[in-house]
C-alpha cells in the first residue's frame, strides 16, 4: 500500500524551530518529487515547498523562503521540513504529498494525513 | 505567480443533480498542469483530475474536467451523497510557486 505518514508537529513558541518528517512506503521513493502543503484552520490549501527526486532543485513559497528548508533522505525513504523562526501564521496542518510524473505529469497523487503545527506563546 | 479564482464559493445542490465548478487563472496555464482535488472534512485532499481532463486512478466517470488557457471546469454529472465536499483546482506547471484556488464548497441542499 502506498503510504505517507507525517510526524513532528506540535505546539511551539513564536521564533522557535520545528522539524517535520514524512515517512514513505509502498513505492519507489527516489523516483518522485515531493512536496509540503499546508492548510491553516478553516482555510484552503497552500503549497509550501517542493524538492526533486535527487534534491537537485528545491523551491519555496515566498511566505516561508529563508525560514524553511526542505530535504530528503532517499536511503531512509523520508522527507523533511525544517521550520525556523516560526510565526503564528505558520499554524496549520502540514501535509506531505508525492508528485508523480510518468507518461503524463499527474500532480500530487498521494497525500499523507498531515501533522499539526501550532505556533503560540 | 498565477492566481486561481474558483467560483462559486459555495453551492447547495441535491443528490442526482449535475454541477459545474469553475476555475479561472490570472494568466495562461498549460492544460497539462491543471489538477482538481476533492477534500472531505477531516481528510487529506484526493486527486481527481490531472492534465485538466484526465481522471486519476479509481475516480468515477461522473467526474470530468475540461478547459484550456485561463478557464477550466470540473463537472460532476450526477451528484452522489459522497460527492459533497470542498473542491480545489491547482496549477503545477508554471512553478514555482504551485498555486491552488481558494476552493468551492459543495453542500447538500
């Protein structure tokens, strides 16, 4: 079964750091680009960051650029998001998502269930 | 950045009805990179349509997507009770950044 399981969320004070993890299983992890997408309480979806299969390219939303770092360890089938200088507006449910490209570019075809980050004093 | 605007914000319909959701882009989006997702309360988004008109694996054929350029639509031919959810369009071609529309909520009348 193809699965993504996020972890590492929690309550953190403004200005502090947190590292999210996403464990992948059921597919060849290093064949696929991966993304982090977040959803603030009661709001819509916001793409946060993406990374290519070999970490050759990493992109970020302007709202997190310079504060968040995406990375992956293909040997461990894991994706990470290092979040520094956290702000109240970073409070959200953070999803990891798999990006599939084969005959066509399928977009984000598999999503985890998310991990909640709350930034509050 | 490409801004996607979905309309309407909320739709109230009955099972069995046909519905068309709209997604308009602030600039041209390659049809190859326009997707639709469904999200139910407490669940992760689920990919419905990729490449503007191709159904993802396991998606019933009552769901169809169309459009090009700046105007895209998702049509559900006959609403089932499980289709009442929030629907998001997404462009992933002119990235970064990948962008989502603000969502259309489909509720039971």
